[in-house]
C-alpha cells in the first residue's frame, strides 16, 4: 500500500516565528470573546483516547470534536461568522471588540447597513456556516457548491434561507464564479481562499478558526509533541499551525499536514520547494469533499511553508479508516463521529503507527512512546448517507 502514500519532510528550525503575528494568542482571545457573545456558543470537547494511545504505542492522543460546534456539526462557522462580523464592524466604523452578536443583529445596525448579500463557494460546511450567520443577523446569502456535492449538505444550507446550488464546476472554478457574481452584483465574498487583492476576509476567516485553537490550548493537560492537521486550501491548517507556533514558540510541536492524494496542492507545493504555488486541476474525486481543493490559500501557505514539518498525501481509505476507528473506540474511550474530512489526519496517524511499511516515516516524524498527539475532527456526519456507507458498509476499506 506504500505506493498510495507520499510524503515530504520539511523540518523547521525551532527558532523565531515568522509572518504569524495575526495568529497570536492576543488575537485568539479577541476572536473567542466575539464568539462567546453568540447564545449558542460553548467550547467543544477535547477528548482523550487513553486506550487507543496504549494500543498504538504513544503517550497521549487528544481529539477535538467539532461535531458539537453551534449545532452545525462542523467547525467552519467559526471562520465565516468572524469574517462577517469583521465586515459589518468595518462598515459601522467600529472595532470587532465593540460588536457583540446582539449588537450586530440589532434593528439599529440593520437600518444603518440596509440589505447585504454574502456569497461563497463551498462543499458544504463553510457555506452552511456563512448561511447560518447571515440568517442569524438578518442578511441574504448565496452559496455555490462544486459538482458531486452531497444533496444533504445542499439541503442543510437551503434550510438556513440561502440561495444554494450544486454547480457543474469543481471547487476552484466555483470559487471564481462566486467572485464574479460578487463583483457583478455588489455582494460580499466570504471565502477562505486568498489571492492577490483578496486577502482581508481570508485572513479574518483564519483568525476566526483560532477560537478552536484557543479552546484546545486551555483544555490541554500538557503540551502536545505532534499535531496532525488535514488540509484543503490550507486556511484551517495554517491557522492552527500559526497559533500553536506562537503559543509554544521555540518548543513548538511537530506539525504534520495531511491531504487526499487527488487534491494534494500543498504537498505538491512543498515537494517542489521552488517558491511557487502548485495547483491540482480536474475532477479531484475524493471522499474527503472538504479537502478537495486544488489551489492553496496564499496566506495559509505562507504560514505552513515556515512552520509545518511534514506533508503527507494519502488515499481515500485513510479517511475511511479514521472514521471507523473513531466510531468504534477501545475500552472506555469516548466514541467520536467524524466525517470523511474530519478523520483524515487521524486515519493517517493510525496507518503510520500500525502498518510496518511506514516504520521509516514513523521514525522520521519522531513518533514513539513519549509522543503526545493532537487531532482536530473538523466535522461530524454532515453527509449521513455517505457516513453510513463507510462506517456501516465498509466502503473504502482498503486500497482496492
């Protein structure tokens, strides 16, 4: 099965952090204070898998379970809600620290800002977060989804009052189309993919994700030695990588980035190591729908290029493995319902620790009995039919 995996090591010097001031703990606290004004806000659980740790031969395994986030079954709402909050605050001439959830949804604010439309492209989770925030604050949203998106995810977005459509485009094409519609109609584009001339909102989205990182930092019983982060465009992984690099500075953990091998733009960029971004084009048919992105976020890559230590490109059965293991815990370990994208990092770790073909990679990563490993399950069963197909029926159970 080794031929299905590729990896590149980029061990970072454990010196001064670079280009990540916007992801420091002060900004994280500011973001978290904003999210804590939402009536539905509660920190999601950080689960310790003690029996699993012993089974694979490490000291600790922690999994942040984002299936509880805002009753939306995924972490993405953190980025979309904070970015929208920042957009509204800017229009009001205020700092986000002055803008609580109740204030932003007030009649006075609505009368001042009038009607606004927020638009985005998404496989599901990000669009659902944007649609939910827009609905909560009394605005309109339009969501374009790439071909092959799950109908359940489409319905979840439409049920929040958004105009939502599954297109015949791939993710990156849908992003460009959404941006064209924003420019044509005077809408506000809320996307976590950055490009020249479009960087403020993606940066705010990355900052929004730090609520999750800040919660983890407060919940941890000790410092992790390793953090596995699954990646699409690299905004979530860049956010977490930058935040923990700031928090732990020279003693920061080893960060491992995991991508599907059919949409491994960060891996290809790291492997080339030529100062250029490398894109994946075409269908990108992977069960890890939330990671099926072919063009890196420029801001996310800037962080990862300085602070991530390894990039792994893996097959779909990796995510399926992670889903099944988390759903069927050992001993008294807590069950975690993790979707295809949410379980990718954990699945790669389990494969590395249990498959003798990866002994060299395990050694290169420094995974041993002293390791304390952190994962983020970024989504629950946001496509319930797909989840049951994998966990119940054994779809993608091997490389065949």
